[in-house]
């Protein structure tokens, strides 16, 4: 297996996506990803998504293509797609760490970015890596 991660951001088509609809996405993701040996996290804040998908290169690539076509979000932007030595979120078929805006603003290196009201949809590769690191190590893991 060629272990790879794919990280993207997008905007929810419905900016006020309900908890119920978010749970629908998470339930389906957990079910499908478990079968496909895909792990990762999904974040949602201010109408934007940030997702990390980890697994076999081909599986992750195909899954990203499918997700990108989902009408529940738009402006799907692939930020990182590269080989990795090990998974960062191996225990989660799709984790959903609940993070507040205040907590986002407190992430070292990203306080300015989130403090200015930016959302995940404005991230680029460098900041995506910083966010990934924060979630790899942060207290949201608990
Ligand atoms: P089905 O569930 O049978 O769906 C068939 C078709 O209907 C698909 O094209 C699907 O996109 C569409 N569909 C289903 N429900 C809805 C709905 N409520 N509104 C609009 N269209 C709908 N899937 C994963 O497997 N793993 C993930 O990690 C993952 N992450 C996602 C993250 C985001 C932000 C979003 C928006 C979706 C994500 N999905 C994920 C869902 C993914 O886009 C597909 O909907 C899902 O994988 C399809 O599952 P299925 O092949 O079993 O088909």
C-alpha cells in the first residue's frame, strides 16, 4: 500500500448546514471509510469544510474525486496530496473534532489568519499544514 493523505477545503452549499445534515455526512463517511481503510478528520466552521483523508493512494484519490462531486459543497480545493509514512488519525475512520472559533484563533501561527475572520476555504498549503499539525497534537484528540 502506498500510504497517502489528501487534504482539501470547500464551502458548504448551505452555509447554515444543520447538525442533522452534518451527522448524515459523518455517518456515511465513517461507514464507507471503515470498509476502505481510510482514516482522517473533518472540520466544519463558518460554512467551510477542511478534511484530511488518509489511506491507500488510489483509494484516497478515487474517494476525493467522489467527494468533490458532492452537491452539498462547492469550491472544493485540493491543498495537499502526498505520500506519508504513517497516519496521523489512525484511530478515526472520520473524526469530527469540535473546535470553536476562539480555539482556532489560538492556534500558533494561525491566530492572525482566523482572527481576521478567514475560513477554512481560504487556506493554502502552508497554513493547511499548520492546521494539520495542530490537530495531530492538539487536545481535540481527546
Ligand atoms: P450513496 O450514499 O448511495 O449516494 C449516492 C449519490 O447520492 C452520491 O452521488 C452522493 O453524493 C449523493 N447524495 C447522497 N446523499 C445526499 C444528500 N443528502 N444530498 C446530496 N447528495 C447526496 N463519503 C465518504 O465515503 N467518505 C468521506 O470521508 C466523505 N467525506 C465527505 C465530506 C464532505 C464535506 C461531504 C460533503 C461529503 C463527504 N462524503 C464522504 C460523502 C460523499 O461525497 C458521497 O456522498 C458518499 O461517499 C456516497 O456514498 P455511497 O457511494 O455509498 O452512495
